[in-house]
C-alpha cells in the first residue's frame, strides 16, 4: 500500500493562491484494476511522485500496474486527446534485482526522460547514492 498526496491551488484572488494538500492511501493490489479511493479517482495525478519503492521486487508488477492505471485514469479524465503522465522516482539501490523495474516500465510504455545519480556522503564505509528518475507515458 502506498499513499497519494495531491496538491491543488485554489484561486480566489489575484494574489498567490494557497495550496490545498490532500492525502489518501493507494492500494497496489486494486490499483492495477483501476480501482481507487474517491480522492484518487477525482483528480488528475501528474506528476506521480514516489520514493524507495524498488527494494521489494515482488511488488514491482503491482506498482507498475497501478501507475499505468493512474495514467489511464488521467487520460480518461481529460475528455480530449490523450495527455501524458509523468512519474518521478527516487530510490537508493540495494541490490541488482531492483533493475527489473526499468524493464517493466519499458514494457508498459513508460519512456525515461531523465536520470540522475546523487552520491551520499558516508564516513568510513562504502559509497552510497540516491538515483532519481523521470519517466513519462503518453
């Protein structure tokens, strides 16, 4: 299970509008079927942000299915020509099996737009890093 957080600007004047944050759990077992809670179904989710979701490779198919279902929901909500959905992922790699995520993203039509690796300062131990990815599905 994961959590969705939605930021929405509410315009009431010409001054800087406040941002309203909304939160809701996202069930990855039902997500691939397009079954979402009311808040998740009532908004366009773009970009989708998540972190530290690759270490348990058994959950990757459900995660990717949910992301693709969110994209389908986004596309259906526009009522016009299909729009893209962006997915921003931050992860700290732990083992080589996590690389399976990138094959699954490609298989489901997600395209890598950007990749960046940030080294983490570690004293007296092996160097570690955080990897940042931006993907898009059109």
